[in-house]
C-alpha cells in the first residue's frame, strides 16, 4: 500500500512541477538558472521516497568561479530525486534525445536550456559537442554529464565514455566529479524509511595536468570516483 501511495504522489508531484516550470520558463526560455531551480524542486521529492539526502561540496569547488564539467555516477531513475539536489547554479545538463518524447517533462527539459543528444547520429553528436562548448565558452555555463552513458542499475560504476573529457579538454575547463552513495538496493517503496544517501561534489580536476599515458584523464577520474563511492557506501551502511 505504501508503494502505491508513493508512486501516485511522485507522479502527481512531477506533473505539477512540470506544469509550473513549463509555463514559468516559457516567459524566459533557456535561462541559466532554470535547471538549478528544477533540480532543487525535484530534489525535495526524495522525502516522498523516505530518503535523507546529504550534499557535500568541497571548498575548492565551491570557490571556483569559472565554468566546469560536472561528471556524476548514474544509477537509476531515482537520480532525478537524489542527484538533482547537487546541481549547482548556472549549470545545464546533457540528456538523451528520447527525453523530448516524454509529455510535458521532455518539453520542460528542453525549454530549461538543457541539451538533447542524439547518440545514433555521429554528425548530430558532433554538432551537439560544439553547442556544448559554445555554452561553456560564450555563455559561461557549466555542464553536467553522466560519463557512463547509461544507468548502471546496481552494477557499480560503469566504464566512462570519452565525450565529457574531450569537451573539457577542448574548452579548457576543469572537471568536477559528483559521487552518490549507491541507491540500487537501498530504496524500497514499501519501506517507510530508506536511510541516508550522501552526494559529494569533489575537488576540481584540471585538464592541463599530466595524468599518465593512454586516455589518462578518463581513467584518473574513474579511479577517483570509484574510490569515493566505496567510501560513501561504507559511511551510510
């Protein structure tokens, strides 16, 4: 019974948020703060799931003024209510093109200024990459990317694709890892309390440093995030 109540509340809440956001953002489409505002609102819905979310931000990342690339671990649909708590001001996200076909939410996602990526078309991917770089260099936006490219579904941190690191190298901006403790076996809809999830924004990683030989930046970030996620898991268990 509790699971049904939660599902109904989540669907109704998301619907209301999308309606509110769509009509308000339509007046000033693609503003730099829309995604941040939505992230904070959607993050409040974690309480419906019975989850306490703690967000930590390193001082070095908090004090950084320039645009950055945020990379986060992508676990499940619940990230919408967990990871969204960590979205920073003046940040947009990159999502799959198929999101546009989700009624109201997909249109809201686009009008909020986020970028839709068609992974099946190389030419469109290239155009999207240049669009992201333009947002960074000319509009001063930070960009949030899930480098795994798909939800891990409880399989742990999956290998990273190169896109986020290539963009950071071309745009010459730092990468900031965002790590969430694992939630795949933690959230049970029929359980009243589902414990604590910690989301931690780590120190910036600067692309002009030497991290090794083959594909170093990718591997360096992967190792840092895997280690941090393991530490966060121990802390909440």
